[in-house]
C-alpha cells in the first residue's frame, strides 16, 4: 500500500518519469523510469528494484542511447 512520506496521502498513480543523476561529477538523464506519484503533492517514489536497476545502468560501461546539451545555472550567485 502506498503512503506518501511527504504529505501522508494514500492516493497515488503510476507514471513514467525522467530524472537527472550526478555520478562522479557527470550528469545523466534517465527517461521512462516507472514510479508511483502521489496524487496530492506529486512526490515521486521509486521501488527498490527500480532504484537498483537505475544504479546498475548508470555504473555500467554501456553507451547511452543519445546525448544532449545541458544548460547550467548557479543559484548561489542569485540576489
């Protein structure tokens, strides 16, 4: 049974999400990750199996399906 650890809601739905990961200073975008999403606050929750699958994927030597350019901003200098 789903229970959101942010807002406590028990309402959720399945969704495919995208997430950016930083591995040893290099950023990777992983798409189509199966997740449970809280219907109240939008918190995204991955199963242990999915989390492990993403970890293994990012630490293998496989080539990504494509590469993209990524713009970077630093909030630290914003006034």
